[in-house]
């Protein structure tokens, strides 16, 4: 993802961890769940951006709802669910 970000000025990847204290590595990125405050911190034009949400079903559902409640058109939200961890 970092390589894609370096090669494409229109792509940004912001990592976040909900439990960085459980990691063996020092985490310097965002912490906590993605919410409207974090979204507005990084996305200037929230309604025109494309969003790709990938993860466990409950997380994907929660993020889709948060994005839609922020005014993001459903057509700008792509998602994929996976289970198993």
C-alpha cells in the first residue's frame, strides 16, 4: 500500500490500530476506530472521494453506516467482507 501511495498522488492510505499496546512494534500511526473526526482530518472533500472498506463484516457494516451518515453517496463506497480471524 505504501508503494501504491508513492506511485499515485490520488491514493492515500492511513493506517490505524485499535489496540497498539498489544503490538511488539512501536506504533506511530493513528489509534482508535475510524470515525467522522478522523475522516475529516484526512479527507478534504469527503463527499466526492471514493472509499474502499475491507474487513470483518461488523467493521465493514459500521464504517458503511458512518460514511453514509456523513453524507457520502452510497455509489462512492466500495466494500468487501472477510471472516476468519
